[in-house]
C-alpha cells in the first residue's frame, strides 16, 4: 500500500462505485489494515465547499489519486 500521510488532500477517481465520491476532494484521516475478509482501506473525509471536513468513508487505496 502506498504511503499516505494524515491530512493530505487527494481526489477520488471517477471509477469509484459510490457516485457521491466520484471526483471529490478528500482529506486522508488514517489507514485501516487488511483483515482476513477485507483488503486494506484508507479512511477519508470529504472536503466541504467552506473547507470543513464532512462525512467519513473507507476507500480502496487504488481509487485515491493526486489532485
């Protein structure tokens, strides 16, 4: 898994399954390691129009791209 630093600003790829996340700017909050039934995930929060952080999501590392 690529190295992610907390509070980096990234973008979600347009190929994400969740339509609400496609192309959205997010802030990385943390990482969740792999489990026996799931792959590793990156914990992100959406960035609102006023710059505050919104809802939190678990995202596959491959869907996170640079701005």
